[in-house]
C-alpha cells in the first residue's frame, strides 16, 4: 500500500525537527550561552539566519537546542504514560467487571476531571519549576489516556476465539495479555502515541511560557515566546520563529498520526481499495 501524503509530509516535518535536535548535541552555529549585546534584535541576515534575540544570541541555535528540550520532555512523558498506562489498561481488561477494573477506571476518571494543563501547573508548582518536574506532570496525565485506550481495544479481543483457545490451553491472563492482546492493540497505541507526543510538546511549551518548564539558560520554545511577548511590536521575529517551530512540530506529528491511523487500520484500507 502506498504511503499517504499525510505520512510523507508529517514524516518530513518531524525529520527536520529531529535532525535539528540531534545535530545540536554536536554543533550549533553559535554558542547559545554567549551574549552579544551590540548585535541584539537583528533581523535574519547571512551571519544570523533567523536573527538574534534581545541578548544578541543566535535564534537559530536556540531553536535547535530548544527542539532537543521539547522533544526530550515530550518523549519521556509519553514513555511514562505508555509504560504505566498500557499495563494498567491490560490488567483492567483482563479483570473486566471486577474491583480491579473499577478502581483503575475510577482513578482515570479522577485525573480526567481536571484539565491536563491545570494538573501540570499544579504539580510543577508543588514540586518546583524544571524540565524533570514538567516531564512528571505531563507523564501523569498520559497514564489514563493510554490506560483507557488499551482497555477499550483489549475488551473485544477477550471474546475472540483465539483468546478462548489460549485460555483453554492453560495460559494465564498476564501471558495472554502480553502475547496476544498487546500485539493486536499496538497500532492503536502507536497512533495515540504520536498524538500525545504533539500534546506533550504543547504542554512543555505552555509550562515553559509561564516559567514552570525548562529553566534558563536551557533554551525552550515556550520560554522564547515568553521573552518575546513584550517586543512583538518592534521585533516580531522573536515570537514568530519559535511559534512556527511549535506549529511545525505539532502539525507534523498530527499528520503522521492521522496517516498512520489510515495506514494501520484494515477497515480504512479496505474502503480505499
């Protein structure tokens, strides 16, 4: 099956941002900790491709390192959500209708009762600002997302013939969940993972914008937006460039997730053939 335009375009955007993040580990055009006040607030030039900020730092270099920060926070947060939420969802599906299922689902409802950003702000306000605490805050909200999705995908499978055959063969519920249920819901988790990844980038930018995310001197796209908000009138590129970086990352991941959903869902493939 030919890959859709959503997958191709989304992969392109994601690849560019990922390349910037990886290259920043070994090279950036300028040192992001070095200030150059005489050359502050420059518009894009041959020397500074995206201009300079109010401290004379190269914006392109900061965007590269900021990509590393945003991707790292979102990736680890999604990993926390999947690492805890998926086993909980499998356990709840295996114990459907029992007290374990009820406790897990009501716990999910409790977390979902509050907006994700409010929870993240509350946690980082209690634990203190910083990238690590931002990861914890975003990761906690990802747990019920993956738990609910895994349970919803696993419940119908427990009534299928091949699962009944595995139970007759004497396999435990944990083994059935690992060997038979999980591979059959993997496509759902992959698609949701890309969506949560994009939401994680937005959440990290939001927390950094209000001063609860990555702290200076570590660059962050949200922090760059916060620093630029009082200078938009005479230096609009300071806000435009990190804003476009956030939009590109979120758009790329959402297009990739949408394309993967269409590509991995057999029902949609049949409808298109």
